[in-house]
């Protein structure tokens, strides 16, 4: 004895509803799993400045590796040479430019080193940051000291002209906003230490 047409349609509709329910459950599970991964990544890397606040990797192209923990000290020394310039601003420049030397490749514009200097700018402001009698654009101590000198020369020691000083470092207001945001994140993290 077979199913009547009505019974057959009911069975087909019932199977369709079950399939849609299973599909909806699978989709909800997938969305929850993806959400958990995204949250996990966000918690693991809460700010752009996490690489400075935790452990910094030394530049990979250098002949002698620089102790990554020395970067904050170099940023502080460079800021000390410019009264009013927060060290976190110089550190934020280092983060945004090359992630503290980890991505120190030649830019499309020809800028080089951990603080990304164009040759003419380097020539005008080069500073011996480690006292070895030389200035090397690839040496983090020299590059960071030079960044501080350049920023200071453009008014970074005064909060009223800090944004303009950053704009003179890299002619982009988007860049200025990003550096100030990273600096603020570092200030917040520093306050939590």
C-alpha cells in the first residue's frame, strides 16, 4: 500500500523543514565558532602597540641583533632631548613606520631604516644616538635619536604643534591620526603598568 498524494507532500514538507532546521543549526554553530576565533584574535592583539608593550623583535636585516627590550629606553632618551615631547609619540612613530624595526624595508618613496628616513632628511638631521662616532640610518639608536631631533625641530615638544610636527615627518593627516592613536594606546597601557 503506497502513500497518498497528500501524505507524500506532507512527508516531503516535513523532511524539508527538518533539513532547514539542521542547516540553520549548522549555520549558527559556524557563526559562533568564527566569532570565537575573532574574539580570541582581538584579545590576543588588543592594540597596535602590543608589540612594544610586550616583547619587541629585533630587526632581521641587522648584522648584530638589538635587544628588543632596549627600544623603549631609546625612545625615552630621544624624547628627553626634546622637552615636552612624550616618548610614546616617538615610539608610536616606530610602531607605525616599521613595527620597531621588524619591517624596516625600503619604502616606495625610498625611505629606509627602522624610522624610515629619506636620504635628504637623514643627511640634514642624522644624530649619533649610541655614541659610537657614526650615524647609521639602519642603527636603531641613531634612527630613533634622529626621529626625535626631526620631530623636535618641527615643534613636537609643544602639544599645540605636535600634529604639525608629525605631519612634517610623514605628509599625511591619516598618518598623524594613527600615530597619535597608537601613542594614546601606549599611554593608557603605561598607566596600567
